[in-house]
């Protein structure tokens, strides 16, 4: 049974193109399945999370990260009495708009687009993917997902000011998204903070003593694990501590959000939508612990020279390939060349590159770099 403030599938505003109901799957379950079976979801397997595959096959990529987010979303959503099918669908879709080379690739692509007076946002690109780019059905373009999943794709991590994005006006920008969408940004944060600690330690870029010194939450959990398993191998003590960190974050998120819902007398989806602020959050002490963990990761992992060098190499290839296609649009695939006849070329090039995997972009760059002598001296845009 779901809580009265959860979003029941029967209340969905429906699909852009009406379809008959499925005999034994509700609409959010069908959305989940369509996302899993789409090509953009499969491409996440070869898109960087933090570490490229040259380090280890055991480190997270964008696909395994997404699976971890979906698992935490179902667990936390279920504990709050939310619609776990909607939570799962939103979690599985939350990163399908990411370009290659992680957040540095997104930042670089955004800088390139700003040179044309535009920009790039992976959530908006994800909406374009599910609305138009995926072509799997004869009866309609895109995946024809429900309104609530499309809304959650663009609103799970941000609010919009009135009139800020007229092209998105159908998505109730003046209202807060359902709790299932509000949950996603936090479970995403839980997943990547703990996973990045894990991968950083496994890669030998982070040490237990270093983490304990700078991250009080981990230090407390490690002390508990060490007390329970004094004779365990150091790697297993680390794993036990990290498990407790994840559990503490998720438990706090569930507990504090439930307390907020009760204190604010939230009894319906309408109460959620009309509330002046979001209702899912960590408690203030845990939010500070989480912020400290993020600062540590930025200072000691994300800015590690090894990872910076990888990001710079990826950004150079992305920038170089963008320049090639802008000067040689004849090298684009036929469908994109057709689009370029009636759309700005930089939009078309951006869409094509954003959909690439890391490996495909690298192969395309190596194959086409000789076509454009300017690529030999690529200068990264500010911010790449």
C-alpha cells in the first residue's frame, strides 16, 4: 500500500500519444521497461562515471551507477510509502542524457554551445531523447513515457522560475514535482558519494587514514566496523565502514523526510505540488556530513592529477570532434545531415556527440582528426 501523498499510477496525466492499458503492468512499470530497453540506456555502459575502464573493469561506469541509484531509490521510496515503480523509472532515466566523459564532458559541451548563444544540460537532453531521438515504435516518436516520468526527468534536480523556460511550460513549472522525483537527486548523491569513495580507495588514490581524517561520518562508521571486526582484513573493514555510511545516509533521508511530511501535514499529491519548498531532504547534521564528504572527494579524488589528465584528454577529443563536424558536416551520419538542412548545425552536432559513448567518440576522433588541420592545435574552451 502506498501513502496518500505518493503518486498512484492511476492518477497519471497519461502519455502524449494515447495507448491502451497493459493487462498486467501499470504505466510506470511500462515506462521503466521502455527505458531499460532503449539504446540510450545501453550506451551508459561505455560512459565514464569517474574512472575510465583503463583502470579496472570493477569501477563504476554510468550504467552501473544508474543501477545502484535505482536500487537505493526503490528502498528509500518504499520506506517512505512512495510509488516505487515511479521511483525506479525516474532513477533509471536520470542519467541517460549524459554525454561521454562524465561531468567534464557535459561542462565542455556546454561551453562549446555557449559559443553559439546556447547551452547544454543533460536533463533537458534526456527529455529530448525520450521524446524524439529514440525510435522504437511505429505509432509514435520517442518512448511515449508518461507525463510524470517526463516531468521528473527535468525537475528532479532543480526548480524553475516562472517564465524561465517557456518551451517546458506544460510541465507545471510553477509547482513542485511529486515526492518520487524529489527523492532522486538525494539517492543519486548517496550512490555517487559512497561509490566514489569505494573506487578511489580501490584505485589506490585514497587511503583509509586520509578519509578518516577529513570525513567525520566515515571515521565514525570505520570505528564501529573496527570494533566489530578487529581481526578483519583492512579492505573488509573499509567495506564494512562504507556499507554503514550508505545505510546512515539512506536511513537519515527516509527518517527526516518522513518527519517533514508529518510536521507539514502533507496528506496528498496536491499538498506536495503546492508546498513552497521541497519536502525530501537530509537532516541538517547529515546534510553537513554529506557536504564534507563531497568537499573531500573534490579536493582529494576528482582533482587528483591522474583523473585531471584523463578529463583533459577527453575534453580535447570532444572539442576536436565538435570542430570537425562544424567544418565538415558531410561527415555526419545521413539522418543528422538531413536535420542540419533545417536546424542550426551546432544543435545537430551537439546532439550527435552527446549520444556517443566514450569509446565511439575516441574512435571517431582518431578516424576523422586528419580531416581538419585545426584539430592538431585544439584549445579547450574555458571551463572544459
